C-alpha cells in the first residue's frame, strides 16, 4: 500500500527521518508496521492530526479498444470532410502588404 505525506513530520521510528508534504511514505527500504500507519493516518501521533493519506492506485492498466459497428470508411464519408481554402497575403518584414 502506498501513502502520501500531507503534513511535514519527522519519523521517530526511523532515526528522525524528515518527510515533507508530497513525499511517499514509507521511504524505499524502510518497512513500517500497520500500527504505525494507523497512528500516522489518525490523530494518535505527536502532532495529533493525520500526517499521511492513502494513495489509490489503479490496478487495471489495460485499455480495451473501442469497437464500432461500422468501419471507419463508412463513418466518415466524403461529404463529412470539407476543404477550406485559405488566402495567404504576402507582407514585408513590418507586416505591411507588399507593393503598397
């Protein structure tokens, strides 16, 4: 389970390791008991307020493709695609029309 620090604290059980808001708890290589996590999630700690929160992680990372009943060629016909002509005006370096 992953947790995010929401309020600065120093972990008394990790030699005073400092956690800043936004840090991941616990840090890599440090194991924490469920009891300690409960203390930090609740108000049974030195600050008497939650200092971490649970981070929800997505377990399903696979996205299935959307299937349509019609092939793409039938969905977009030539009438749906319209071309627009864009008139390009030539200007000099100062943005003025040439020849004026």
